[in-house]
């Protein structure tokens, strides 16, 4: 590893605005870290694209953030992490964390009966990335993983239908087979799903723990920074920069809903 400057920002990226749920968790967990975010708003959604296309876009974005001298790369998008995490690790001289690895660890810590559910975009679920990432340790029962692609959740969240009868009905339909298997924990394997937490909690019931990979990766990031002496020594208000490839209508409203606060310093990247 080269010399990494602890005062450098953390780089976070996603296919669009969804990764702002990860940024929000990072801001709350590490209030003195600068963050550079990249959201590929011109090419979103990734969740229905091919592995080749997603890999090409993902490595392009990782290079962009590395040129900004980030001290750490956080793959905030489950779909990108599912198909291209290794390619990003291969090209990055700085550490790389991804939401799937973080979510998998958090699910193993949460489960009691080793029946875990995971929901995500069709590409994430078809990649079997969570199946590869979730293994119980020696002497523990094998994990029974039940996965469900939920293609309709991303548009419903972007529409702001967080507590809408249509979303409730859709969630009941998607979760039915997982609940029938007796899962006791459910991984929210997509950046958009943390916004559905209250509704999913009601539909899944109190016996199912919701595993938020945004919280999980914030925890993992804090641990890595402190283990490697990369915590920003400054105690001044941090700087947040947001790079996007398009500024669609409603970008500000959607972005602020994901971030839970005002969205400052938006820069348009023309590729
Ligand atoms: N960010 C994606 C994810 O976490 C969801 C949106 C998309 O399909 O691009 O899987």
C-alpha cells in the first residue's frame, strides 16, 4: 500500500442517488470525515444491466475517485459490488470496502436460526454474491439463504411511495416466500431499501431483524480507518462533494430524501 494521507476524503460511489443512504450512515458514524460521492445518475439503473456493462461503468467511476486522491473506496451500490468488487480491488492502491461484504457479516451477527433472507435488484440476486459472502463459521449450523429479487422497489422508492398501499402490497408479495421459510433476519441488499425500513418492518413482523448494509458498512469503515491510523485528525466541519453524471428533474428532492439533509456542492461530470 502507498502512503495514504489520513486527511484525504473517503470516496463513495453508487449507480445514482441511492448510495446517499450509505453517505448518510458514514456522516452519522464519522462526523469529521470529508466525503467525495459519485452517483452515475445519467446511466442509472444498473440493477437490470449486464455484468459487462456494470463492470465497465464501475471501474470507470473507481478511477475517477482515485484521481481525487481518496484514502478509501466504498462501493455503496449492491449491484456494482455484486459483479465488479474484485475488479475495483485489483485496480485500487487504497483499501476497498463494499456493502455486500459488510451486509453479509452483519447478517451472520444478527441471525439466531441461520435462516437468512436477502432482497436486492435482479442483477444482485442473480449474481449469487450474497450466497458466496454469507457462510457460517466452523461448528455452527450451515446458513440457509433465501433470496428474492425485488425489481419494483427502486422505482417505488424514487417515486417517494415509502408508505403507500401499492408499496405495502408489493412488499407483502415479495416477502411472502421468505417469511414462509422462517427467516429471522433480512438483508436490505440495495441502497434504496433502507428508506423502506418502517414498512418492511411492519410487513416482516417483529421476529425478523432488518440488516441495513448502510449501517454495516459505516461501522466497517470506522473500524478500518482506526486500525490503519487513517482517521482524519481534523476536528473542523467536514467537506462533502457530490459528483453526478446528470442532474435530472427532482434530483434535489430525491437526493435530500436519501441523505436526510441538504445536498451541497453538486458537480456535474460530463463523460
Ligand atoms: N444502487 C443499486 C443497488 O444498490 C440500486 C439502483 C440501481 O438499480 O442502479 O443495487
